């Protein structure tokens, strides 16, 4: 059976997921057959060009009309567009992949997770960094007890695309449209990795800052206010008493897409950086220093799909892995993670960090 996929959104994430869908037949022949059936957007001219370039059969400017003609719905729109189309698809029994963060608000994320629970079909929150072989290897090491009892997790996601105060305003700078800034856009990824590798976030103490509070629109003299954080930091307690330290910034000059984590346990430690995503730095009991492991070898769950050991992969391949796993779950009716329940768990942590910043005290994540 060929799965007809409908995709809302055709810019950055539209390209990342369309590329992933296109790579599946060649590199993951056991993946479900998928047709890039319909691409949804508002600007007809841009949409038609994108559909042609990204390999979609048809286009539509009304997501309401496509939900009944597809087998899977991808919501790759801005955060404020995540809830209604995803809920409508789930109510029609259509599995949904939604980009992260799950929603622009905790209430919307709760509505989406409830709809997913009622629909009983696979859902995905697109935390693609879980599908980095080095992260999968790290999870195996932790589960095998190689690091002993985990005491500390720290994660940072640093970018610098907003350092220039004249960088234009976008929906990512608006609380109504995005929900939060670096916190939800970047911190969501780190919080998801903490949940995947160590455990749930139980309580947080957050700090948010906005460094530039208005930005130009349309290249002119007019400006719009920035109503979200440019950077955040948070202390956290994770399940099992693990100490957590989180931060993200869009003003970290010199850092382009630098997502890194460190985990310290009673018998060892590990370090990972997205800028060296094929490697994991590992220190095991008795080692005098960290060993840098090139993960593209037998420990890499996806190596047989790509190239021989040592032939490294890139950022885009994480989307291929993510799409392979999600679409396989759709075809087989299997449970998939990270799903909307995982997306809601991250949204609860994001909301608690914002509440903590407002109240100046620790907040529980419920
Ligand atoms: C922000 O610029 C961004 O595109 C995030 O939205 C993505 O989730 C991240 O993977 C790369 O950076």
C-alpha cells in the first residue's frame, strides 16, 4: 500500500522532510511506499514552485480539504498553526507528524495530545535529534549501566542568527504566534533529549531574557515588538534526583547550530555536540580521559542503510531516520516515540520554566 502524505508547510522544514521522503526508497527499501501527494500553503505562486521542486503531485491552499484524501498528515507550519489542522486530521483518524514544539501554548498542546489519545493512531513530535546515531549509542550506554548512576545532565543550544538588531522580525519573535523564543524553538530539543536519555523533568527554576525588543519589518523603517525570549537558562531536577542545567540562545555570537549535551554518572561521562554529530566523547570507569568514538560503525543502528564505517552522515539524515521510523510505525500500527504525549511533556516543562521566570521561584512540572 502506498501512503499518501499531505504536508502543510514548504519552507525550511518542508524541504527537510521532503528530502527525507525522497531518500527513503533508495536507502530504506523496507520503508513503506510513500507518495508526496499534496503540499499545502497560502501563497499559490510560491506553493506551486515549491511543490514542483519538492516533488509533490498536487497543491492546496486549504488544509481542511486535504485531510480526507491523505493517509498521513505532516504539520510543518509555524507553531501557532500546529493545533487545529493536527486535531482535525486526528479526528478523521489520520496519523500526524507535527514539528516541534508541539504547540504555541500548553493549552493547545493538551488539546493535541487529547486528540491523539482519542484517535489511537501513531503521532510524532518531530524531535529529530533523537535519531542521531551518536545519541542512540549514548542511550544504549546509559541503559547498559556504562555510566553508572546518572547524577547530572547539561544541555546547551546556541545560535547567533538574531545578534544583528536589524535582523528582521518574524513569527518566531511573537508570543502569540510562537509561544516562546529560544526556549521553545531550541530548548524543546534539549528537554526532549534529557527525557530520552535520562528521564522526566520534575521541577525547574527558569530565567528568560529579551536583548532586542523590537525588529524591522519588510526591510523598512517600521518595526514590530519582540515579545519572546532571545535566550533562556534553567536549573532542573529530573526524575531520580538528577541535576539538570539547560540553556539556549539566539545571540551566542559564533555559534551557528551548536546543540551539545554532557551527562555525568557514578562510573563515567559522555559528551555530544551537533557540530561533530558523528562522534561521541566517552569516559568510562578507570579511563584517564575522554575517548572520541566515531559512531558510524557497528553501533550505528542505521549504518547498513548508508555507507561503510567511517563514511559520516549529516544533519539532514536525522530527518530520514525519523521519517523511516514514523512511517514504519504508521504502516505497522506500532507505537512511535516521540509522539504527542512526549511533545506535551516537553511543553509542560517549557511552561514551567516560563512560570518560574515570572514568579522568581522553582516550579513543578505537572
Ligand atoms: C531554528 O533556527 C531552528 O530551525 C529550529 O527551529 C530547528 O528545530 C533546529 O533543528 C534548527 O534551528
